[in-house]
C-alpha cells in the first residue's frame, strides 16, 4: 500500500478510535438503590466555557455534599451533565434527550437566555423542572411556564441598576452604548438605555457589533468623536474584553460598563491592564465576602483545583434548591421516587432556602424574590473585581 | 455630517489599513491557488488561523524559556513568525498532497475539489479547537501583549479639521511586514525562474509540462508560499488584536476571498489592492454609517455596505478591477 493511501486510512482509524473512546458505557453500580439524576446543561466548550464549566462544577459539588442524605432514603443521586455549546439548537436537542430519560427529575441550567428559552419549551412539555443559575433575560420567566425557575436577577432589574449607578454615582452625562445583537446583549443594553435616558443622561450613540469579530476599531472611532463620559457594552467577554482593550488604545480613559457577561476571569485575560476602570453589573455576588462563601470557595478549590468563578456558587445553589425540592417531594411521597410533576411543584414551592450566595424563594413566575444585583469595579487587572454596591429589589 | 467624517478620517485610515493589509496577504493565498489550479481553496482562511495558533504556541514556549525578557521583542517576533510561516507552508503542501492531488490525478470535476477544501476547513477548525481546549477548556487564546507602545499622530495641528489619531507599535509592524511580504512576492513571481515557471503553469499546464517544467512541484511551491504568507499573517493578526480563536479564519477568509474577487481573481496585485480597499471600506462604514444614514443603519451594517460596493464593482467590471489589465493570471 502506498503512502498516499495510508494517510486517509490512518485518519479514519484515529477518528473511529476517538468515537469509540468517547462512548464510554454508563456504569451501573447503584447497589440496588433507586437512581435519580439531576441534569445539567451549560456551555462546556466554546466562548463561554469558563462560565458554563463553573455552573457544572458547582452543581456537582452540591450533589456530592448531599449524596449521603439521599443514600439514607435509598436513593443514589447523580449529575447528568451535557454541553449545550451556548447554541439554542444544541440546547433543544439535549433537552429532548434529557427529557426522554426517565431517571432525570430536574435540571440545572442554562447559562444563556437564548438557549434557555427554546429549551424550556421542551422541559415544559415533559414537566421537567429547571432551575437556572444565570439566565437573566425577562422572557425566560415572563412566559409563565410551570417548570422554569431562576435564582438570579432579571435584565429589567440589572440594566436599570447599572444605569442608576452610571448616572448617579459615576456622574456620566454622555453615554455611548454598544451591543452585540444577541437576545442577551441587546436586551440588557435596551434596558440600560431606557433608564439612563429617564435619568437625564444623553445617549450619544447606540451601535451593534458582530459576535466573533476581533476588530472593533470602527465603532470605537465613532464613539471617540462623540466624546462620551462612559461606554456601555451589552454582551459577553469575548467581544467585551477586546472592546475594552481597543477603546483604551484609542485613548478612552473614562469608565466602561458592562453586564454580567463580562463577569469572568477571561475578561481580565483578554483586556489585560486595560481592564482597570471597568465597571460591571452582575447578578452574582462575591462569594468570598461571607464566611459560608469562603468555606465554599475552599472546598471547590480542593475538589476541582480551580478558583471559583462568579457562577460557581450559583450552580451550587441552583442544584441545592433542586435537591431541597426533591427531598420534600420524596418525603411527601412516603419515601418513594416522586414523579416529575411532584418535583416540579415541590421546587416552585421552596421558600427561604439559604444557599451559599443567595437566599431563594420563588414567586409565582419562578423568579427569585431575594435576587440582587451587584456592582463591581476592576481596580486592578485581576479577577475577581471589587464589589462596590449591592442593590436589592 | 461631512465635518464628522473628515474629523475621523486619519484614524479610520490607520485602522482600515491595518485590517486591509491583513486581508491583502490572505487574499494572495486564494488568488495564487486559483491562478494555477482554478480552485477556490476555502481551507486557506483556516490555514491563516492555524498560523496564528502555531505562532501563539511558539510564543508561549519561548516565554516559558525566558526568551521574551532576555531578547528584544523584535527578534522573538521574527523567530515566531518564521517558524509559523514554515509550519503553515508545510501544512499547505500537505493539504495539497493529501486532499487535492489525488483528485487532480483522477481528473475529478473542479466542484469536488471545492467541496474537499470546505471539508479541510472544518477539519482544521475542529482540530485546532480540540488542541486549544485541552488545557483550559477554553479555546479563546490570549497572547502576551507585545509592541503596545502607543503613538499619537498630531494631525490636528497640521490640518485643523482633522482629529488626532492614535496607533500602536504593532500597527507599524503589521504594515512593514506585510509590505515586505507583498513586495518580495511580487519580485519572486516576476523576476525569478520559479516565478516564471508558476506563470507558465498558470497559463497552460499541459504546455508547461512539455517544456520540462515539473508541474506538481510548481503547484507544491505555490501552496507553500501561499500558506506560509497566510500563516505569517495569522501571527501578525495575533499580535495586533491579542486574542485568537479557532473561528477567526472563517469570516476573515470569506472577506479575503472577496478581496481577491474584487481585485480580479488570479491576479496578485489585484488581490493586494482589493484587500486594502475592502479593509478601508469596512472601517469607513463602521465609523460613519450611522452618521451618513442619520442613525437608520448602524455600524452593524458595515459588511452590507462593503459588499454592496463589491457587487456594484462586479456589475460594471465582472472580471474584477485588475482582471483584464494584466494578461497573465498569476
């Protein structure tokens, strides 16, 4: 066999080996106990993998912590995590798979509102309750689905809170708004713009960029001629980091503000020193502020050898709420495995759950009554940023 | 309105030129291969991306060994760009050997080669993504910042209705290196024996082979040069923008291909001109579109604007701007 035939053959063999290796079989080993799985969907690969992975690991830690309690009742709980790639199509496909698995009784997810909205239609049909640690778009809960809950704040709270801080505390009078044309980015930027206008600030520009590009000099040149006091960016860190960096290169020294999409160590990594003076609103609180949080951060570091990200604790608490609801459902069902409908009702009924980072009580739409928005500032080029303010509803 | 556009102009020219020369060099890779094989090598954008990643890896390795602090940044940069260019050049030759040559030998229709090139493009993207993700699970790679000294161009004091412009040292680097690459390529094609062989193969492959030109070797050399230039540009891109991911080659490749068509595909000088023109148009649109249209269309429509210009050019000059001016195709 000659050389040029061997190469494609090798390629095919390697590919097949990879596929076979990837399909490791599900191990049994439940020791006669009933298995209950908690699903998890977040982007584990791709641009926002840092945030998605934090959610998964947080949920895993919560399940590990409560394994023993469930084992006593005769149940083995497991995390069944899948990668939604931050892609709505993938999210819906995964949702179908999870929904058809009868062992899966509830789900932690998603990170992206754009993925959560279509996927939750599938959950609703299958009565599979979901608790989201991070989706902030108003439409996630405003559709009034029985299965959809979230423990973080909404965009119509986050955006205006950012605007209040920008106009009242940072005294910005001329604001240039950039958004990334996604459901999340433009939703947040719209809410910000509305409130900033109401407070009397002048919006000197409102421009969109394309996700995936690296050169935003054009938009920023335009911004520079308008001489704004503050630039607001609605979007995620992959573009946000570059916008921060390129704006500083153009000589913009004023504050740059963004939403929770910038709340990641990758923002600092991409923007480097330019990140100083960047403000962000986040629905995630700084866990290292409380004793409980520090303990959590330590446990997390010990187990996964990674530092906590903003959403690690939210992944943990989202899973915690689910497990509490699940436990209640088991108790109400005389210690037998509850149905999805029972779990769904039990989770919505959770009141005053005290997690590591937030208290949780759901209202009738599935929003958390105790959700807060936090304002952060990068004073140094390192993550996490310094918490400046905490705003309750 | 005009005042605003004029004020901005120096900055727009600088930014547009940066983007434009990157497009120009990548466009050359498309145009050279097309000139010789009449094949649109869609994998070329991803060869560019692979070059950026190889450059990043070499840079991190050198940094790990402490070279970055021990040597002037310029020398480190030269080492990185040369290694990346040679590696991507080999990659280009390899792609041609494995994917295109067997098809050519069997006289497969050109469409098959085109589809193959799209396939190669996906393979490269995902292979690089897989490798980049291995360590951190995050495929966005941030290169250490080099050449970030800032320059201020005081246009305002010379011509008062312009605003001042700023650029980074990396802009000069990108500009100088690409111009050197473009000029030396032009000399290579027009003045050397290999260049003459390439032009001969482009004009008529069968006749060229009768004149004792080794056609397959000429094709390999073409792929090597095109890919090496693309890979080197990837390194420049990484240094200019600081952040790379496995999908930068897609959009950029399409735009570079457009630039090649704009200049007249198959024509090297046309590709250079087309690239610079597309970069300038795009940056101009991003900076001024909302002023021109009074806010009806924002910066997000910059690509639409650039492509409308492209379509207009092609309506009146379907062979591209330089398509007929030069008879030879390479």
